[in-house]
């Protein structure tokens, strides 16, 4: 009966790697918390700086002379010449 030493050595090395990864989790948590804080602050600043700058610029132009099919599972809403097709599956 022989022992495969390379597999045993890999298992020991893998155990060391897993232990190191588990030891670094608190530090990774701190980095993620810092990233969240930075994105949160930049998000607030961005919303305050560019609020309303795109007002009335993004809209759906009505398509002339188009008839839309009536499907059983679809909802078709026509509101002020804006067409919104919501598919319900």
C-alpha cells in the first residue's frame, strides 16, 4: 500500500491557502465598505450636480400609421402619443 505524497502535499498547500483567504476576509470587508462609501458619496454629488439636466430630452417619438397587434398576454398602453408595450409572460 503506497501513499500518494503529491496529493497529500497539495491538500496541505490548499489548506494553507484556504486559511489565508479566511484570514483576509475582514480586510476585504473593510475595502468593500470603503468602496461603498465612496460610490455613495459620488452618487449623491452626481445627483445634486446634474439634477434635471436631461429633462425633456429622453422620450419616445410616436410612430405614424402603425397598428399594434392585440396579444392575449400583452398590455398596450397609449398615453399622449407615447407607446409603452409591456410584455407579461
